[in-house]
C-alpha cells in the first residue's frame, strides 16, 4: 500500500509516530466490550455493562435526571447533571484506574471508574487524560497549551463533541476527566487486521458518507463559534454508542476569529498554508476533512507513501496532485465523491470548498450527501 503496509498500532493502546511524525492522543477502544471491526448498523448499540467483583460498572449514560411530566431530559441536561455530581463529590483520589487506554507524546489516557452517586453499588466509567506540567517536547508553553485546550472545551457544548466533565491537578500533572466514548475510533473502522499479518482497509462509500456528514456538521458548529480544530484525522474521531462519530482531542484547537500562524497538526493531514506559514484559518479543517474522506474510502493517504520522508511529504502536499482515488471495497466511486474530494483538496484556501460564498453549506448540501437528510442525522433519527 502507499501508506499503511507497516502499520504499528498495537492492540489499540499505543500512538506510534511514523518517520518521527508528531502524534496526539485519542481515546482508544475498550477491549472489554469485544467490539467488532465489521461495519455496524448506524443504530447499533456497542456498549455493555461489565462487572468487577460485586460492584457494577456502567457508562455515564445511565445517569439521568428525573424527567418531567412533559419531556425527557436532554443530552445537555444529562451532561450537566454528571458534571455537577462529579465536581461536588469526586476527588482525584476517588478515580479508580482500570487500564491504560492510550499514550502519546504529551501524556496518557486512562479508563477510570468512580461511584459518583455514592451508592456503593454503581461505578461509572470515564476517560482520564493526564498531561505533564513540564514537558521538554512543548517547552515553556506547556501550561498555556493545556489551558488553551481546557478553555476551548469549556466553550463548546455539542452532542458529537466529547464532554469535558472536570479537571484536576497535582504537582506533576493536569488531568481532564472526559466522557467515555465506547465505540472505538474511526481508524479501527478503516483498517482491519485480518489475523494473518495482512490488513484490509477502506469502507463502503455510504458509511464514509454518513461519518463525513456528521463530522462536517460538527465542524460547522465549532467554526460558527470561531474555533478551529486543526487536528482532524481518524484517530481523533470516536464512535459513540449510536454509531455516530464524535470529535476528541482538542490539543490543537484554538479560538481564531482571523488567521493564525502556529505550525501544528499531524503531518499527513496538514494543509499547504500551514506548511508554507502564510497564515491559516478554518480552511485547514476542510483540507483535513478531504484527506479523511479519501482515507476512509481507499485506506490510503492521498499524498503519503511508505518510506516518504517528511520534507518530501510536505513538498507533495504543497505542489503535487493527490494520487488518483483507488482501492477500498470497490474501484468504482461516484462522480460526486470525486468532485467533493477535489474541491476540499484545493491548495488555495480561498478557493477551497467551505470558504466560498456558501460557506459550510456548500459542503453539507453537496450532491454526495443527496440521499441523507441533514435534519434527521442531526436529530439521530
């Protein structure tokens, strides 16, 4: 393959950088659930309760405020109730570490459980992300970077964005207690270990179409609030209990009302304007969306191939056409798919789809999505 014949992800636990490329943490799959790599139905439930000794451990979805006589509690209300219980009753030492979910350049993520209702009967699972206060990889800006991530997450409330429940700190680390997303990440939906040393990659076009529409709509919510994500990739897209994609890992996200010049992101997904340092804005998220669509369909990166060094990769991103779309489950792809990818991988950010007069609507209402009803998708119907 062009980019994945030497994949080095082991049991979903480690974030390994290829050729010295930067990597960031994602909340990785929980193997207790024995999640299948086969494509599920969009409404498939993938979370099961597990037990440890005589104490039941369940997901936070089970915590619901008592509904009124007129309406069931909303997701926002349930999240607020969970945050309230945790912030009032749960200290850092109350979080029982169960297992390491992932580790990366800046820290690690643990599966933790705690009895937030103090019933001594139920323990609820969360993901605990820890980051070092002093980190040579980040230099003197470490604390500012962590605080920026926390501030951004406190400004957004969206059902397809992981919820920041609480923060803690000790002498060495800052901790972010996050909503647990049980369905693994999009990477695992794209790449399948066949068990014989070979990999199967790519997914059906209709599955990619659904994931893309939800992710694009979620990016539109962020961009409306002038927040850019800057690290969109399959490892940072988790799958929730309903089979919907959710955005995680906001380490590079930033409030950006105009342009910014910080070089950041994962090399295979960075836009030309980041590499050339000409200033960037929300258009970099549309570029990364195009890369992600291409990868979902083909199981390949449109610019990277095995053995390519980072300088050559950056030159290809800035100067070369992307590899013709091929592979995946079929070599026959719709004309509308080709058109969408071509418009998203436009090297001039001012001409990139999403940056024209129609804005995000040009993406959400592109002909590739014609059989999907955006309102129904937003309402999970």
